[in-house]
C-alpha cells in the first residue's frame, strides 16, 4: 500500500523449527532441509583449535575483583565446538558476548560491595546505585548477543541441543 500499512511484518508468523527437530520428526513436510554448505570434501575436514582470546579480554578492569571474560569465551567456544557449530559463529560475536557478561558480573560485584543505594553528589539524598542501571544494560546486550549465537546453533545443529547451556552455567556460578 502507498501509506505503508498492511503486508507482512518482519518477525511475524510462525517461527522456524530447529534443524535437529526436523530430523527427529522425520521431515514431515518432505521439503529439502537447509544446511550451511561450504563445498568441502570429506578429506579436507580437520579439527580446529580454539581461536586465541584477544588481549583486550584478558585485561583486568579497574576495581574489578576478577576477570571472567577469557573463561566465558573459552566455555562458549567449547560449547559451540561440541555441537559442531564453532565454525558458523564469528569469533568477534563470542568475544562481545564474553565482554558484556564480564561487565555485568562487575556491576553485580559493585552492587554487592556498595549496595543498592548511593548518595546523590550534590543533594546527598539517597538514589539508586548507578551499578543497577549499568548492570541491566550490560545484561540486556549480553542476552541479545547470546540469542544470536543460540539461533545459529539452533538452525545448524543436527543433534538436539538439550539443556546444556553455558549461559545457565554462568548464572549458577554467579549465584553460588
């Protein structure tokens, strides 16, 4: 239409089924399954080592008790590699996810150390700690990145993903 109303909207409609679910169900629609194909011969396949962690992920942030970004990066890469999807996810996407999760953890450390309230710099009245809003922002961005990674795995993994999710393991580690 001329005024921009109507028609298909992005994200509308039924979501795509995961490749592993289509394989388990026996491909009921009999449509050809779409898999990423790179034209590699069987003899060309070989194991890949994890790409090295970038230096900026190894640096400890000022006033931080620990830097978990390299560990988050390695755990996420291993999880992807176990499912055969490490080659489909860009290293930079995993690094960004690890960095935002580390920053969220640092905000949680700040909340634990200083509390949920702070003093306003001029009026000295109680205000919400700035760590709360920063933490929400970092966690939201980390979740967006994780959903991108998870969608790639869901669309390309031939075996069921199951409940093993490194994002859940990180939450348990933080709460423990």
